[in-house]
C-alpha cells in the first residue's frame, strides 16, 4: 500500500479505513461514505441533494441538514492540509475536496455500487 504523505489522503473502501500521515482516521460508516463520494468526484462540486441521494436514497427533506453535520465531523477528524480545510464548502452550492490534496482511493468498489 502506498504510504500517505502530508498532502495525501488514502481511502480504502473495502476496509472502511482512511489514512493520513501514517495514522488511521476513524469515521462512522456514513462519514466514510460521504468522504469517499466527495473524493471520487475529484474536481467537481457535489450538492447536498446529490450526496444525500447517493448515501441514503431518501427524500431530500429528510437529510439536508444532516449532511452539513456529517461534513463538519469529517472536516474535524481529517483536519487541515496546508492550512486549508479538506472539504471545501461552497455556500449555497455544495461541497468538494480541495485541489491541493492527493487523494488515493485503493479500491473504488463503494462508489461503483
């Protein structure tokens, strides 16, 4: 397995593990799915509706604010890269992973489902 650096995040969907700086970051199942989805969308902005539909397959009204809470938790757990939050919030639009991070998804089976 490729070792993470300060500017990389390694996601292993088959084991539900995230690595940064040779350390494992512990995420809930939902946080993991959201992070993997946003990381796989590299360079694109995902709306709350897109994230919710992919993660819960439910009506938007039931999860929109919940996504904000999950994103906040992910940002706290993953931390900053070069002084920047890992997940960029585009107010009123959606979320995306910052461009400065080298994201490695070991086996993209989760986003293929």
